[in-house]
C-alpha cells in the first residue's frame, strides 16, 4: 500500500515513522472530504470516532446556551482530534467546524485504540498530542487572565505566524485572518483587533497585505506582549 503526500506529511508531523504503524493508520481509516462550514464534530454528541486531519483547517468551538460561538483553538493538517470522547466514553465537550475544505481520516474508537495496542509509536504520538494540548490550554488561560486585549492579540499573531527568509527574522501569517476571526481567537472585539493591527502598522511592526500579514519585527512584538 503506497501512501500519498497528505498521509506522509501528516504522519511525519505526528512523528510516526515505522512502516507498519504508518500502514496501519492508513488501512484502518475511512477517508472523507468535507466542505468548508461542515460540522465535523457536534458539541454534546455521543460519538467515539477519532479524526486525523490530512488537509485543510478546522476550528474548535464551544456553543453557549444562547448560541454564541466561543473560539477555542484551530487545527491544521497533521492534527488528531476527537480522542477525548473516545478515551472517556463521555459526550463531546466541544464542536469542530471545517474552516476550509478538509481531508479527513476517520477511525472508530475501537479501531484507533486497536492501533495503539499494536503500535507503541502511535500511543506515544497520541501522548504528545495530549501533552501539547494541555500546554496550549494552560498558556491561553494565562494570557486571558494576565494580558490586556492588545497583549493577547500580539501573542496570537506570534503564535499564528511562521518564519520566512533565510534568517527567519520575519514572520508571516497566510492566509490573513479577518478581524472577526482574530477577535474570536483572543476573546475580544473586532474593533479592538482592527485598532491594534492599525497601531502596529503605524509603528512599522506589521504590514497587512491582501492575502497575508507580515510581522516585520517579531522580537519587538514579543517585547510588547510581555509588557502589556
């Protein structure tokens, strides 16, 4: 069985390299493509499926009793999700919505944990996923309690960006998020997000282009985050 590029990239991101483990992950999955806006996981549903995102981008949300969507996280290719309900046997605590067309590998809970029992490398990969998620959640809780809204925006811009250039001194966010999305990510308002981005542009720390945001001086932005 030959794995395509999407499989190879996702499994490399998870640091799953043993041939038997890689082939097991592919052979036990049901592959599906869903359109942007599709609810991949519905909050509170009883479902033990586990997902591996092979391509695309999805967001993690909580829905309040009045229907307000609270942004929690974003997933890109290589992300595993749905494992908590499979581990605990409890209903889903949050929802997952496709932000773009998504290429998914879908496992029944039984199939996924069968893979873990047979391949220690897959179990280790899942442990790393859970550990990083705890670190990520802890960092966000700290930012919500300790940083101002602009400070949280600085932190989110740095987190979303990727280094470019030979020395990696500049960073780019592509595609550029809307002000609404940026505000949702940091529990703020669209007006505050827009005002903060404009202020960074005036200071020469950021350049907002049609399809991307360039962080011209990430080190200075990090210093601003720390002092906000």
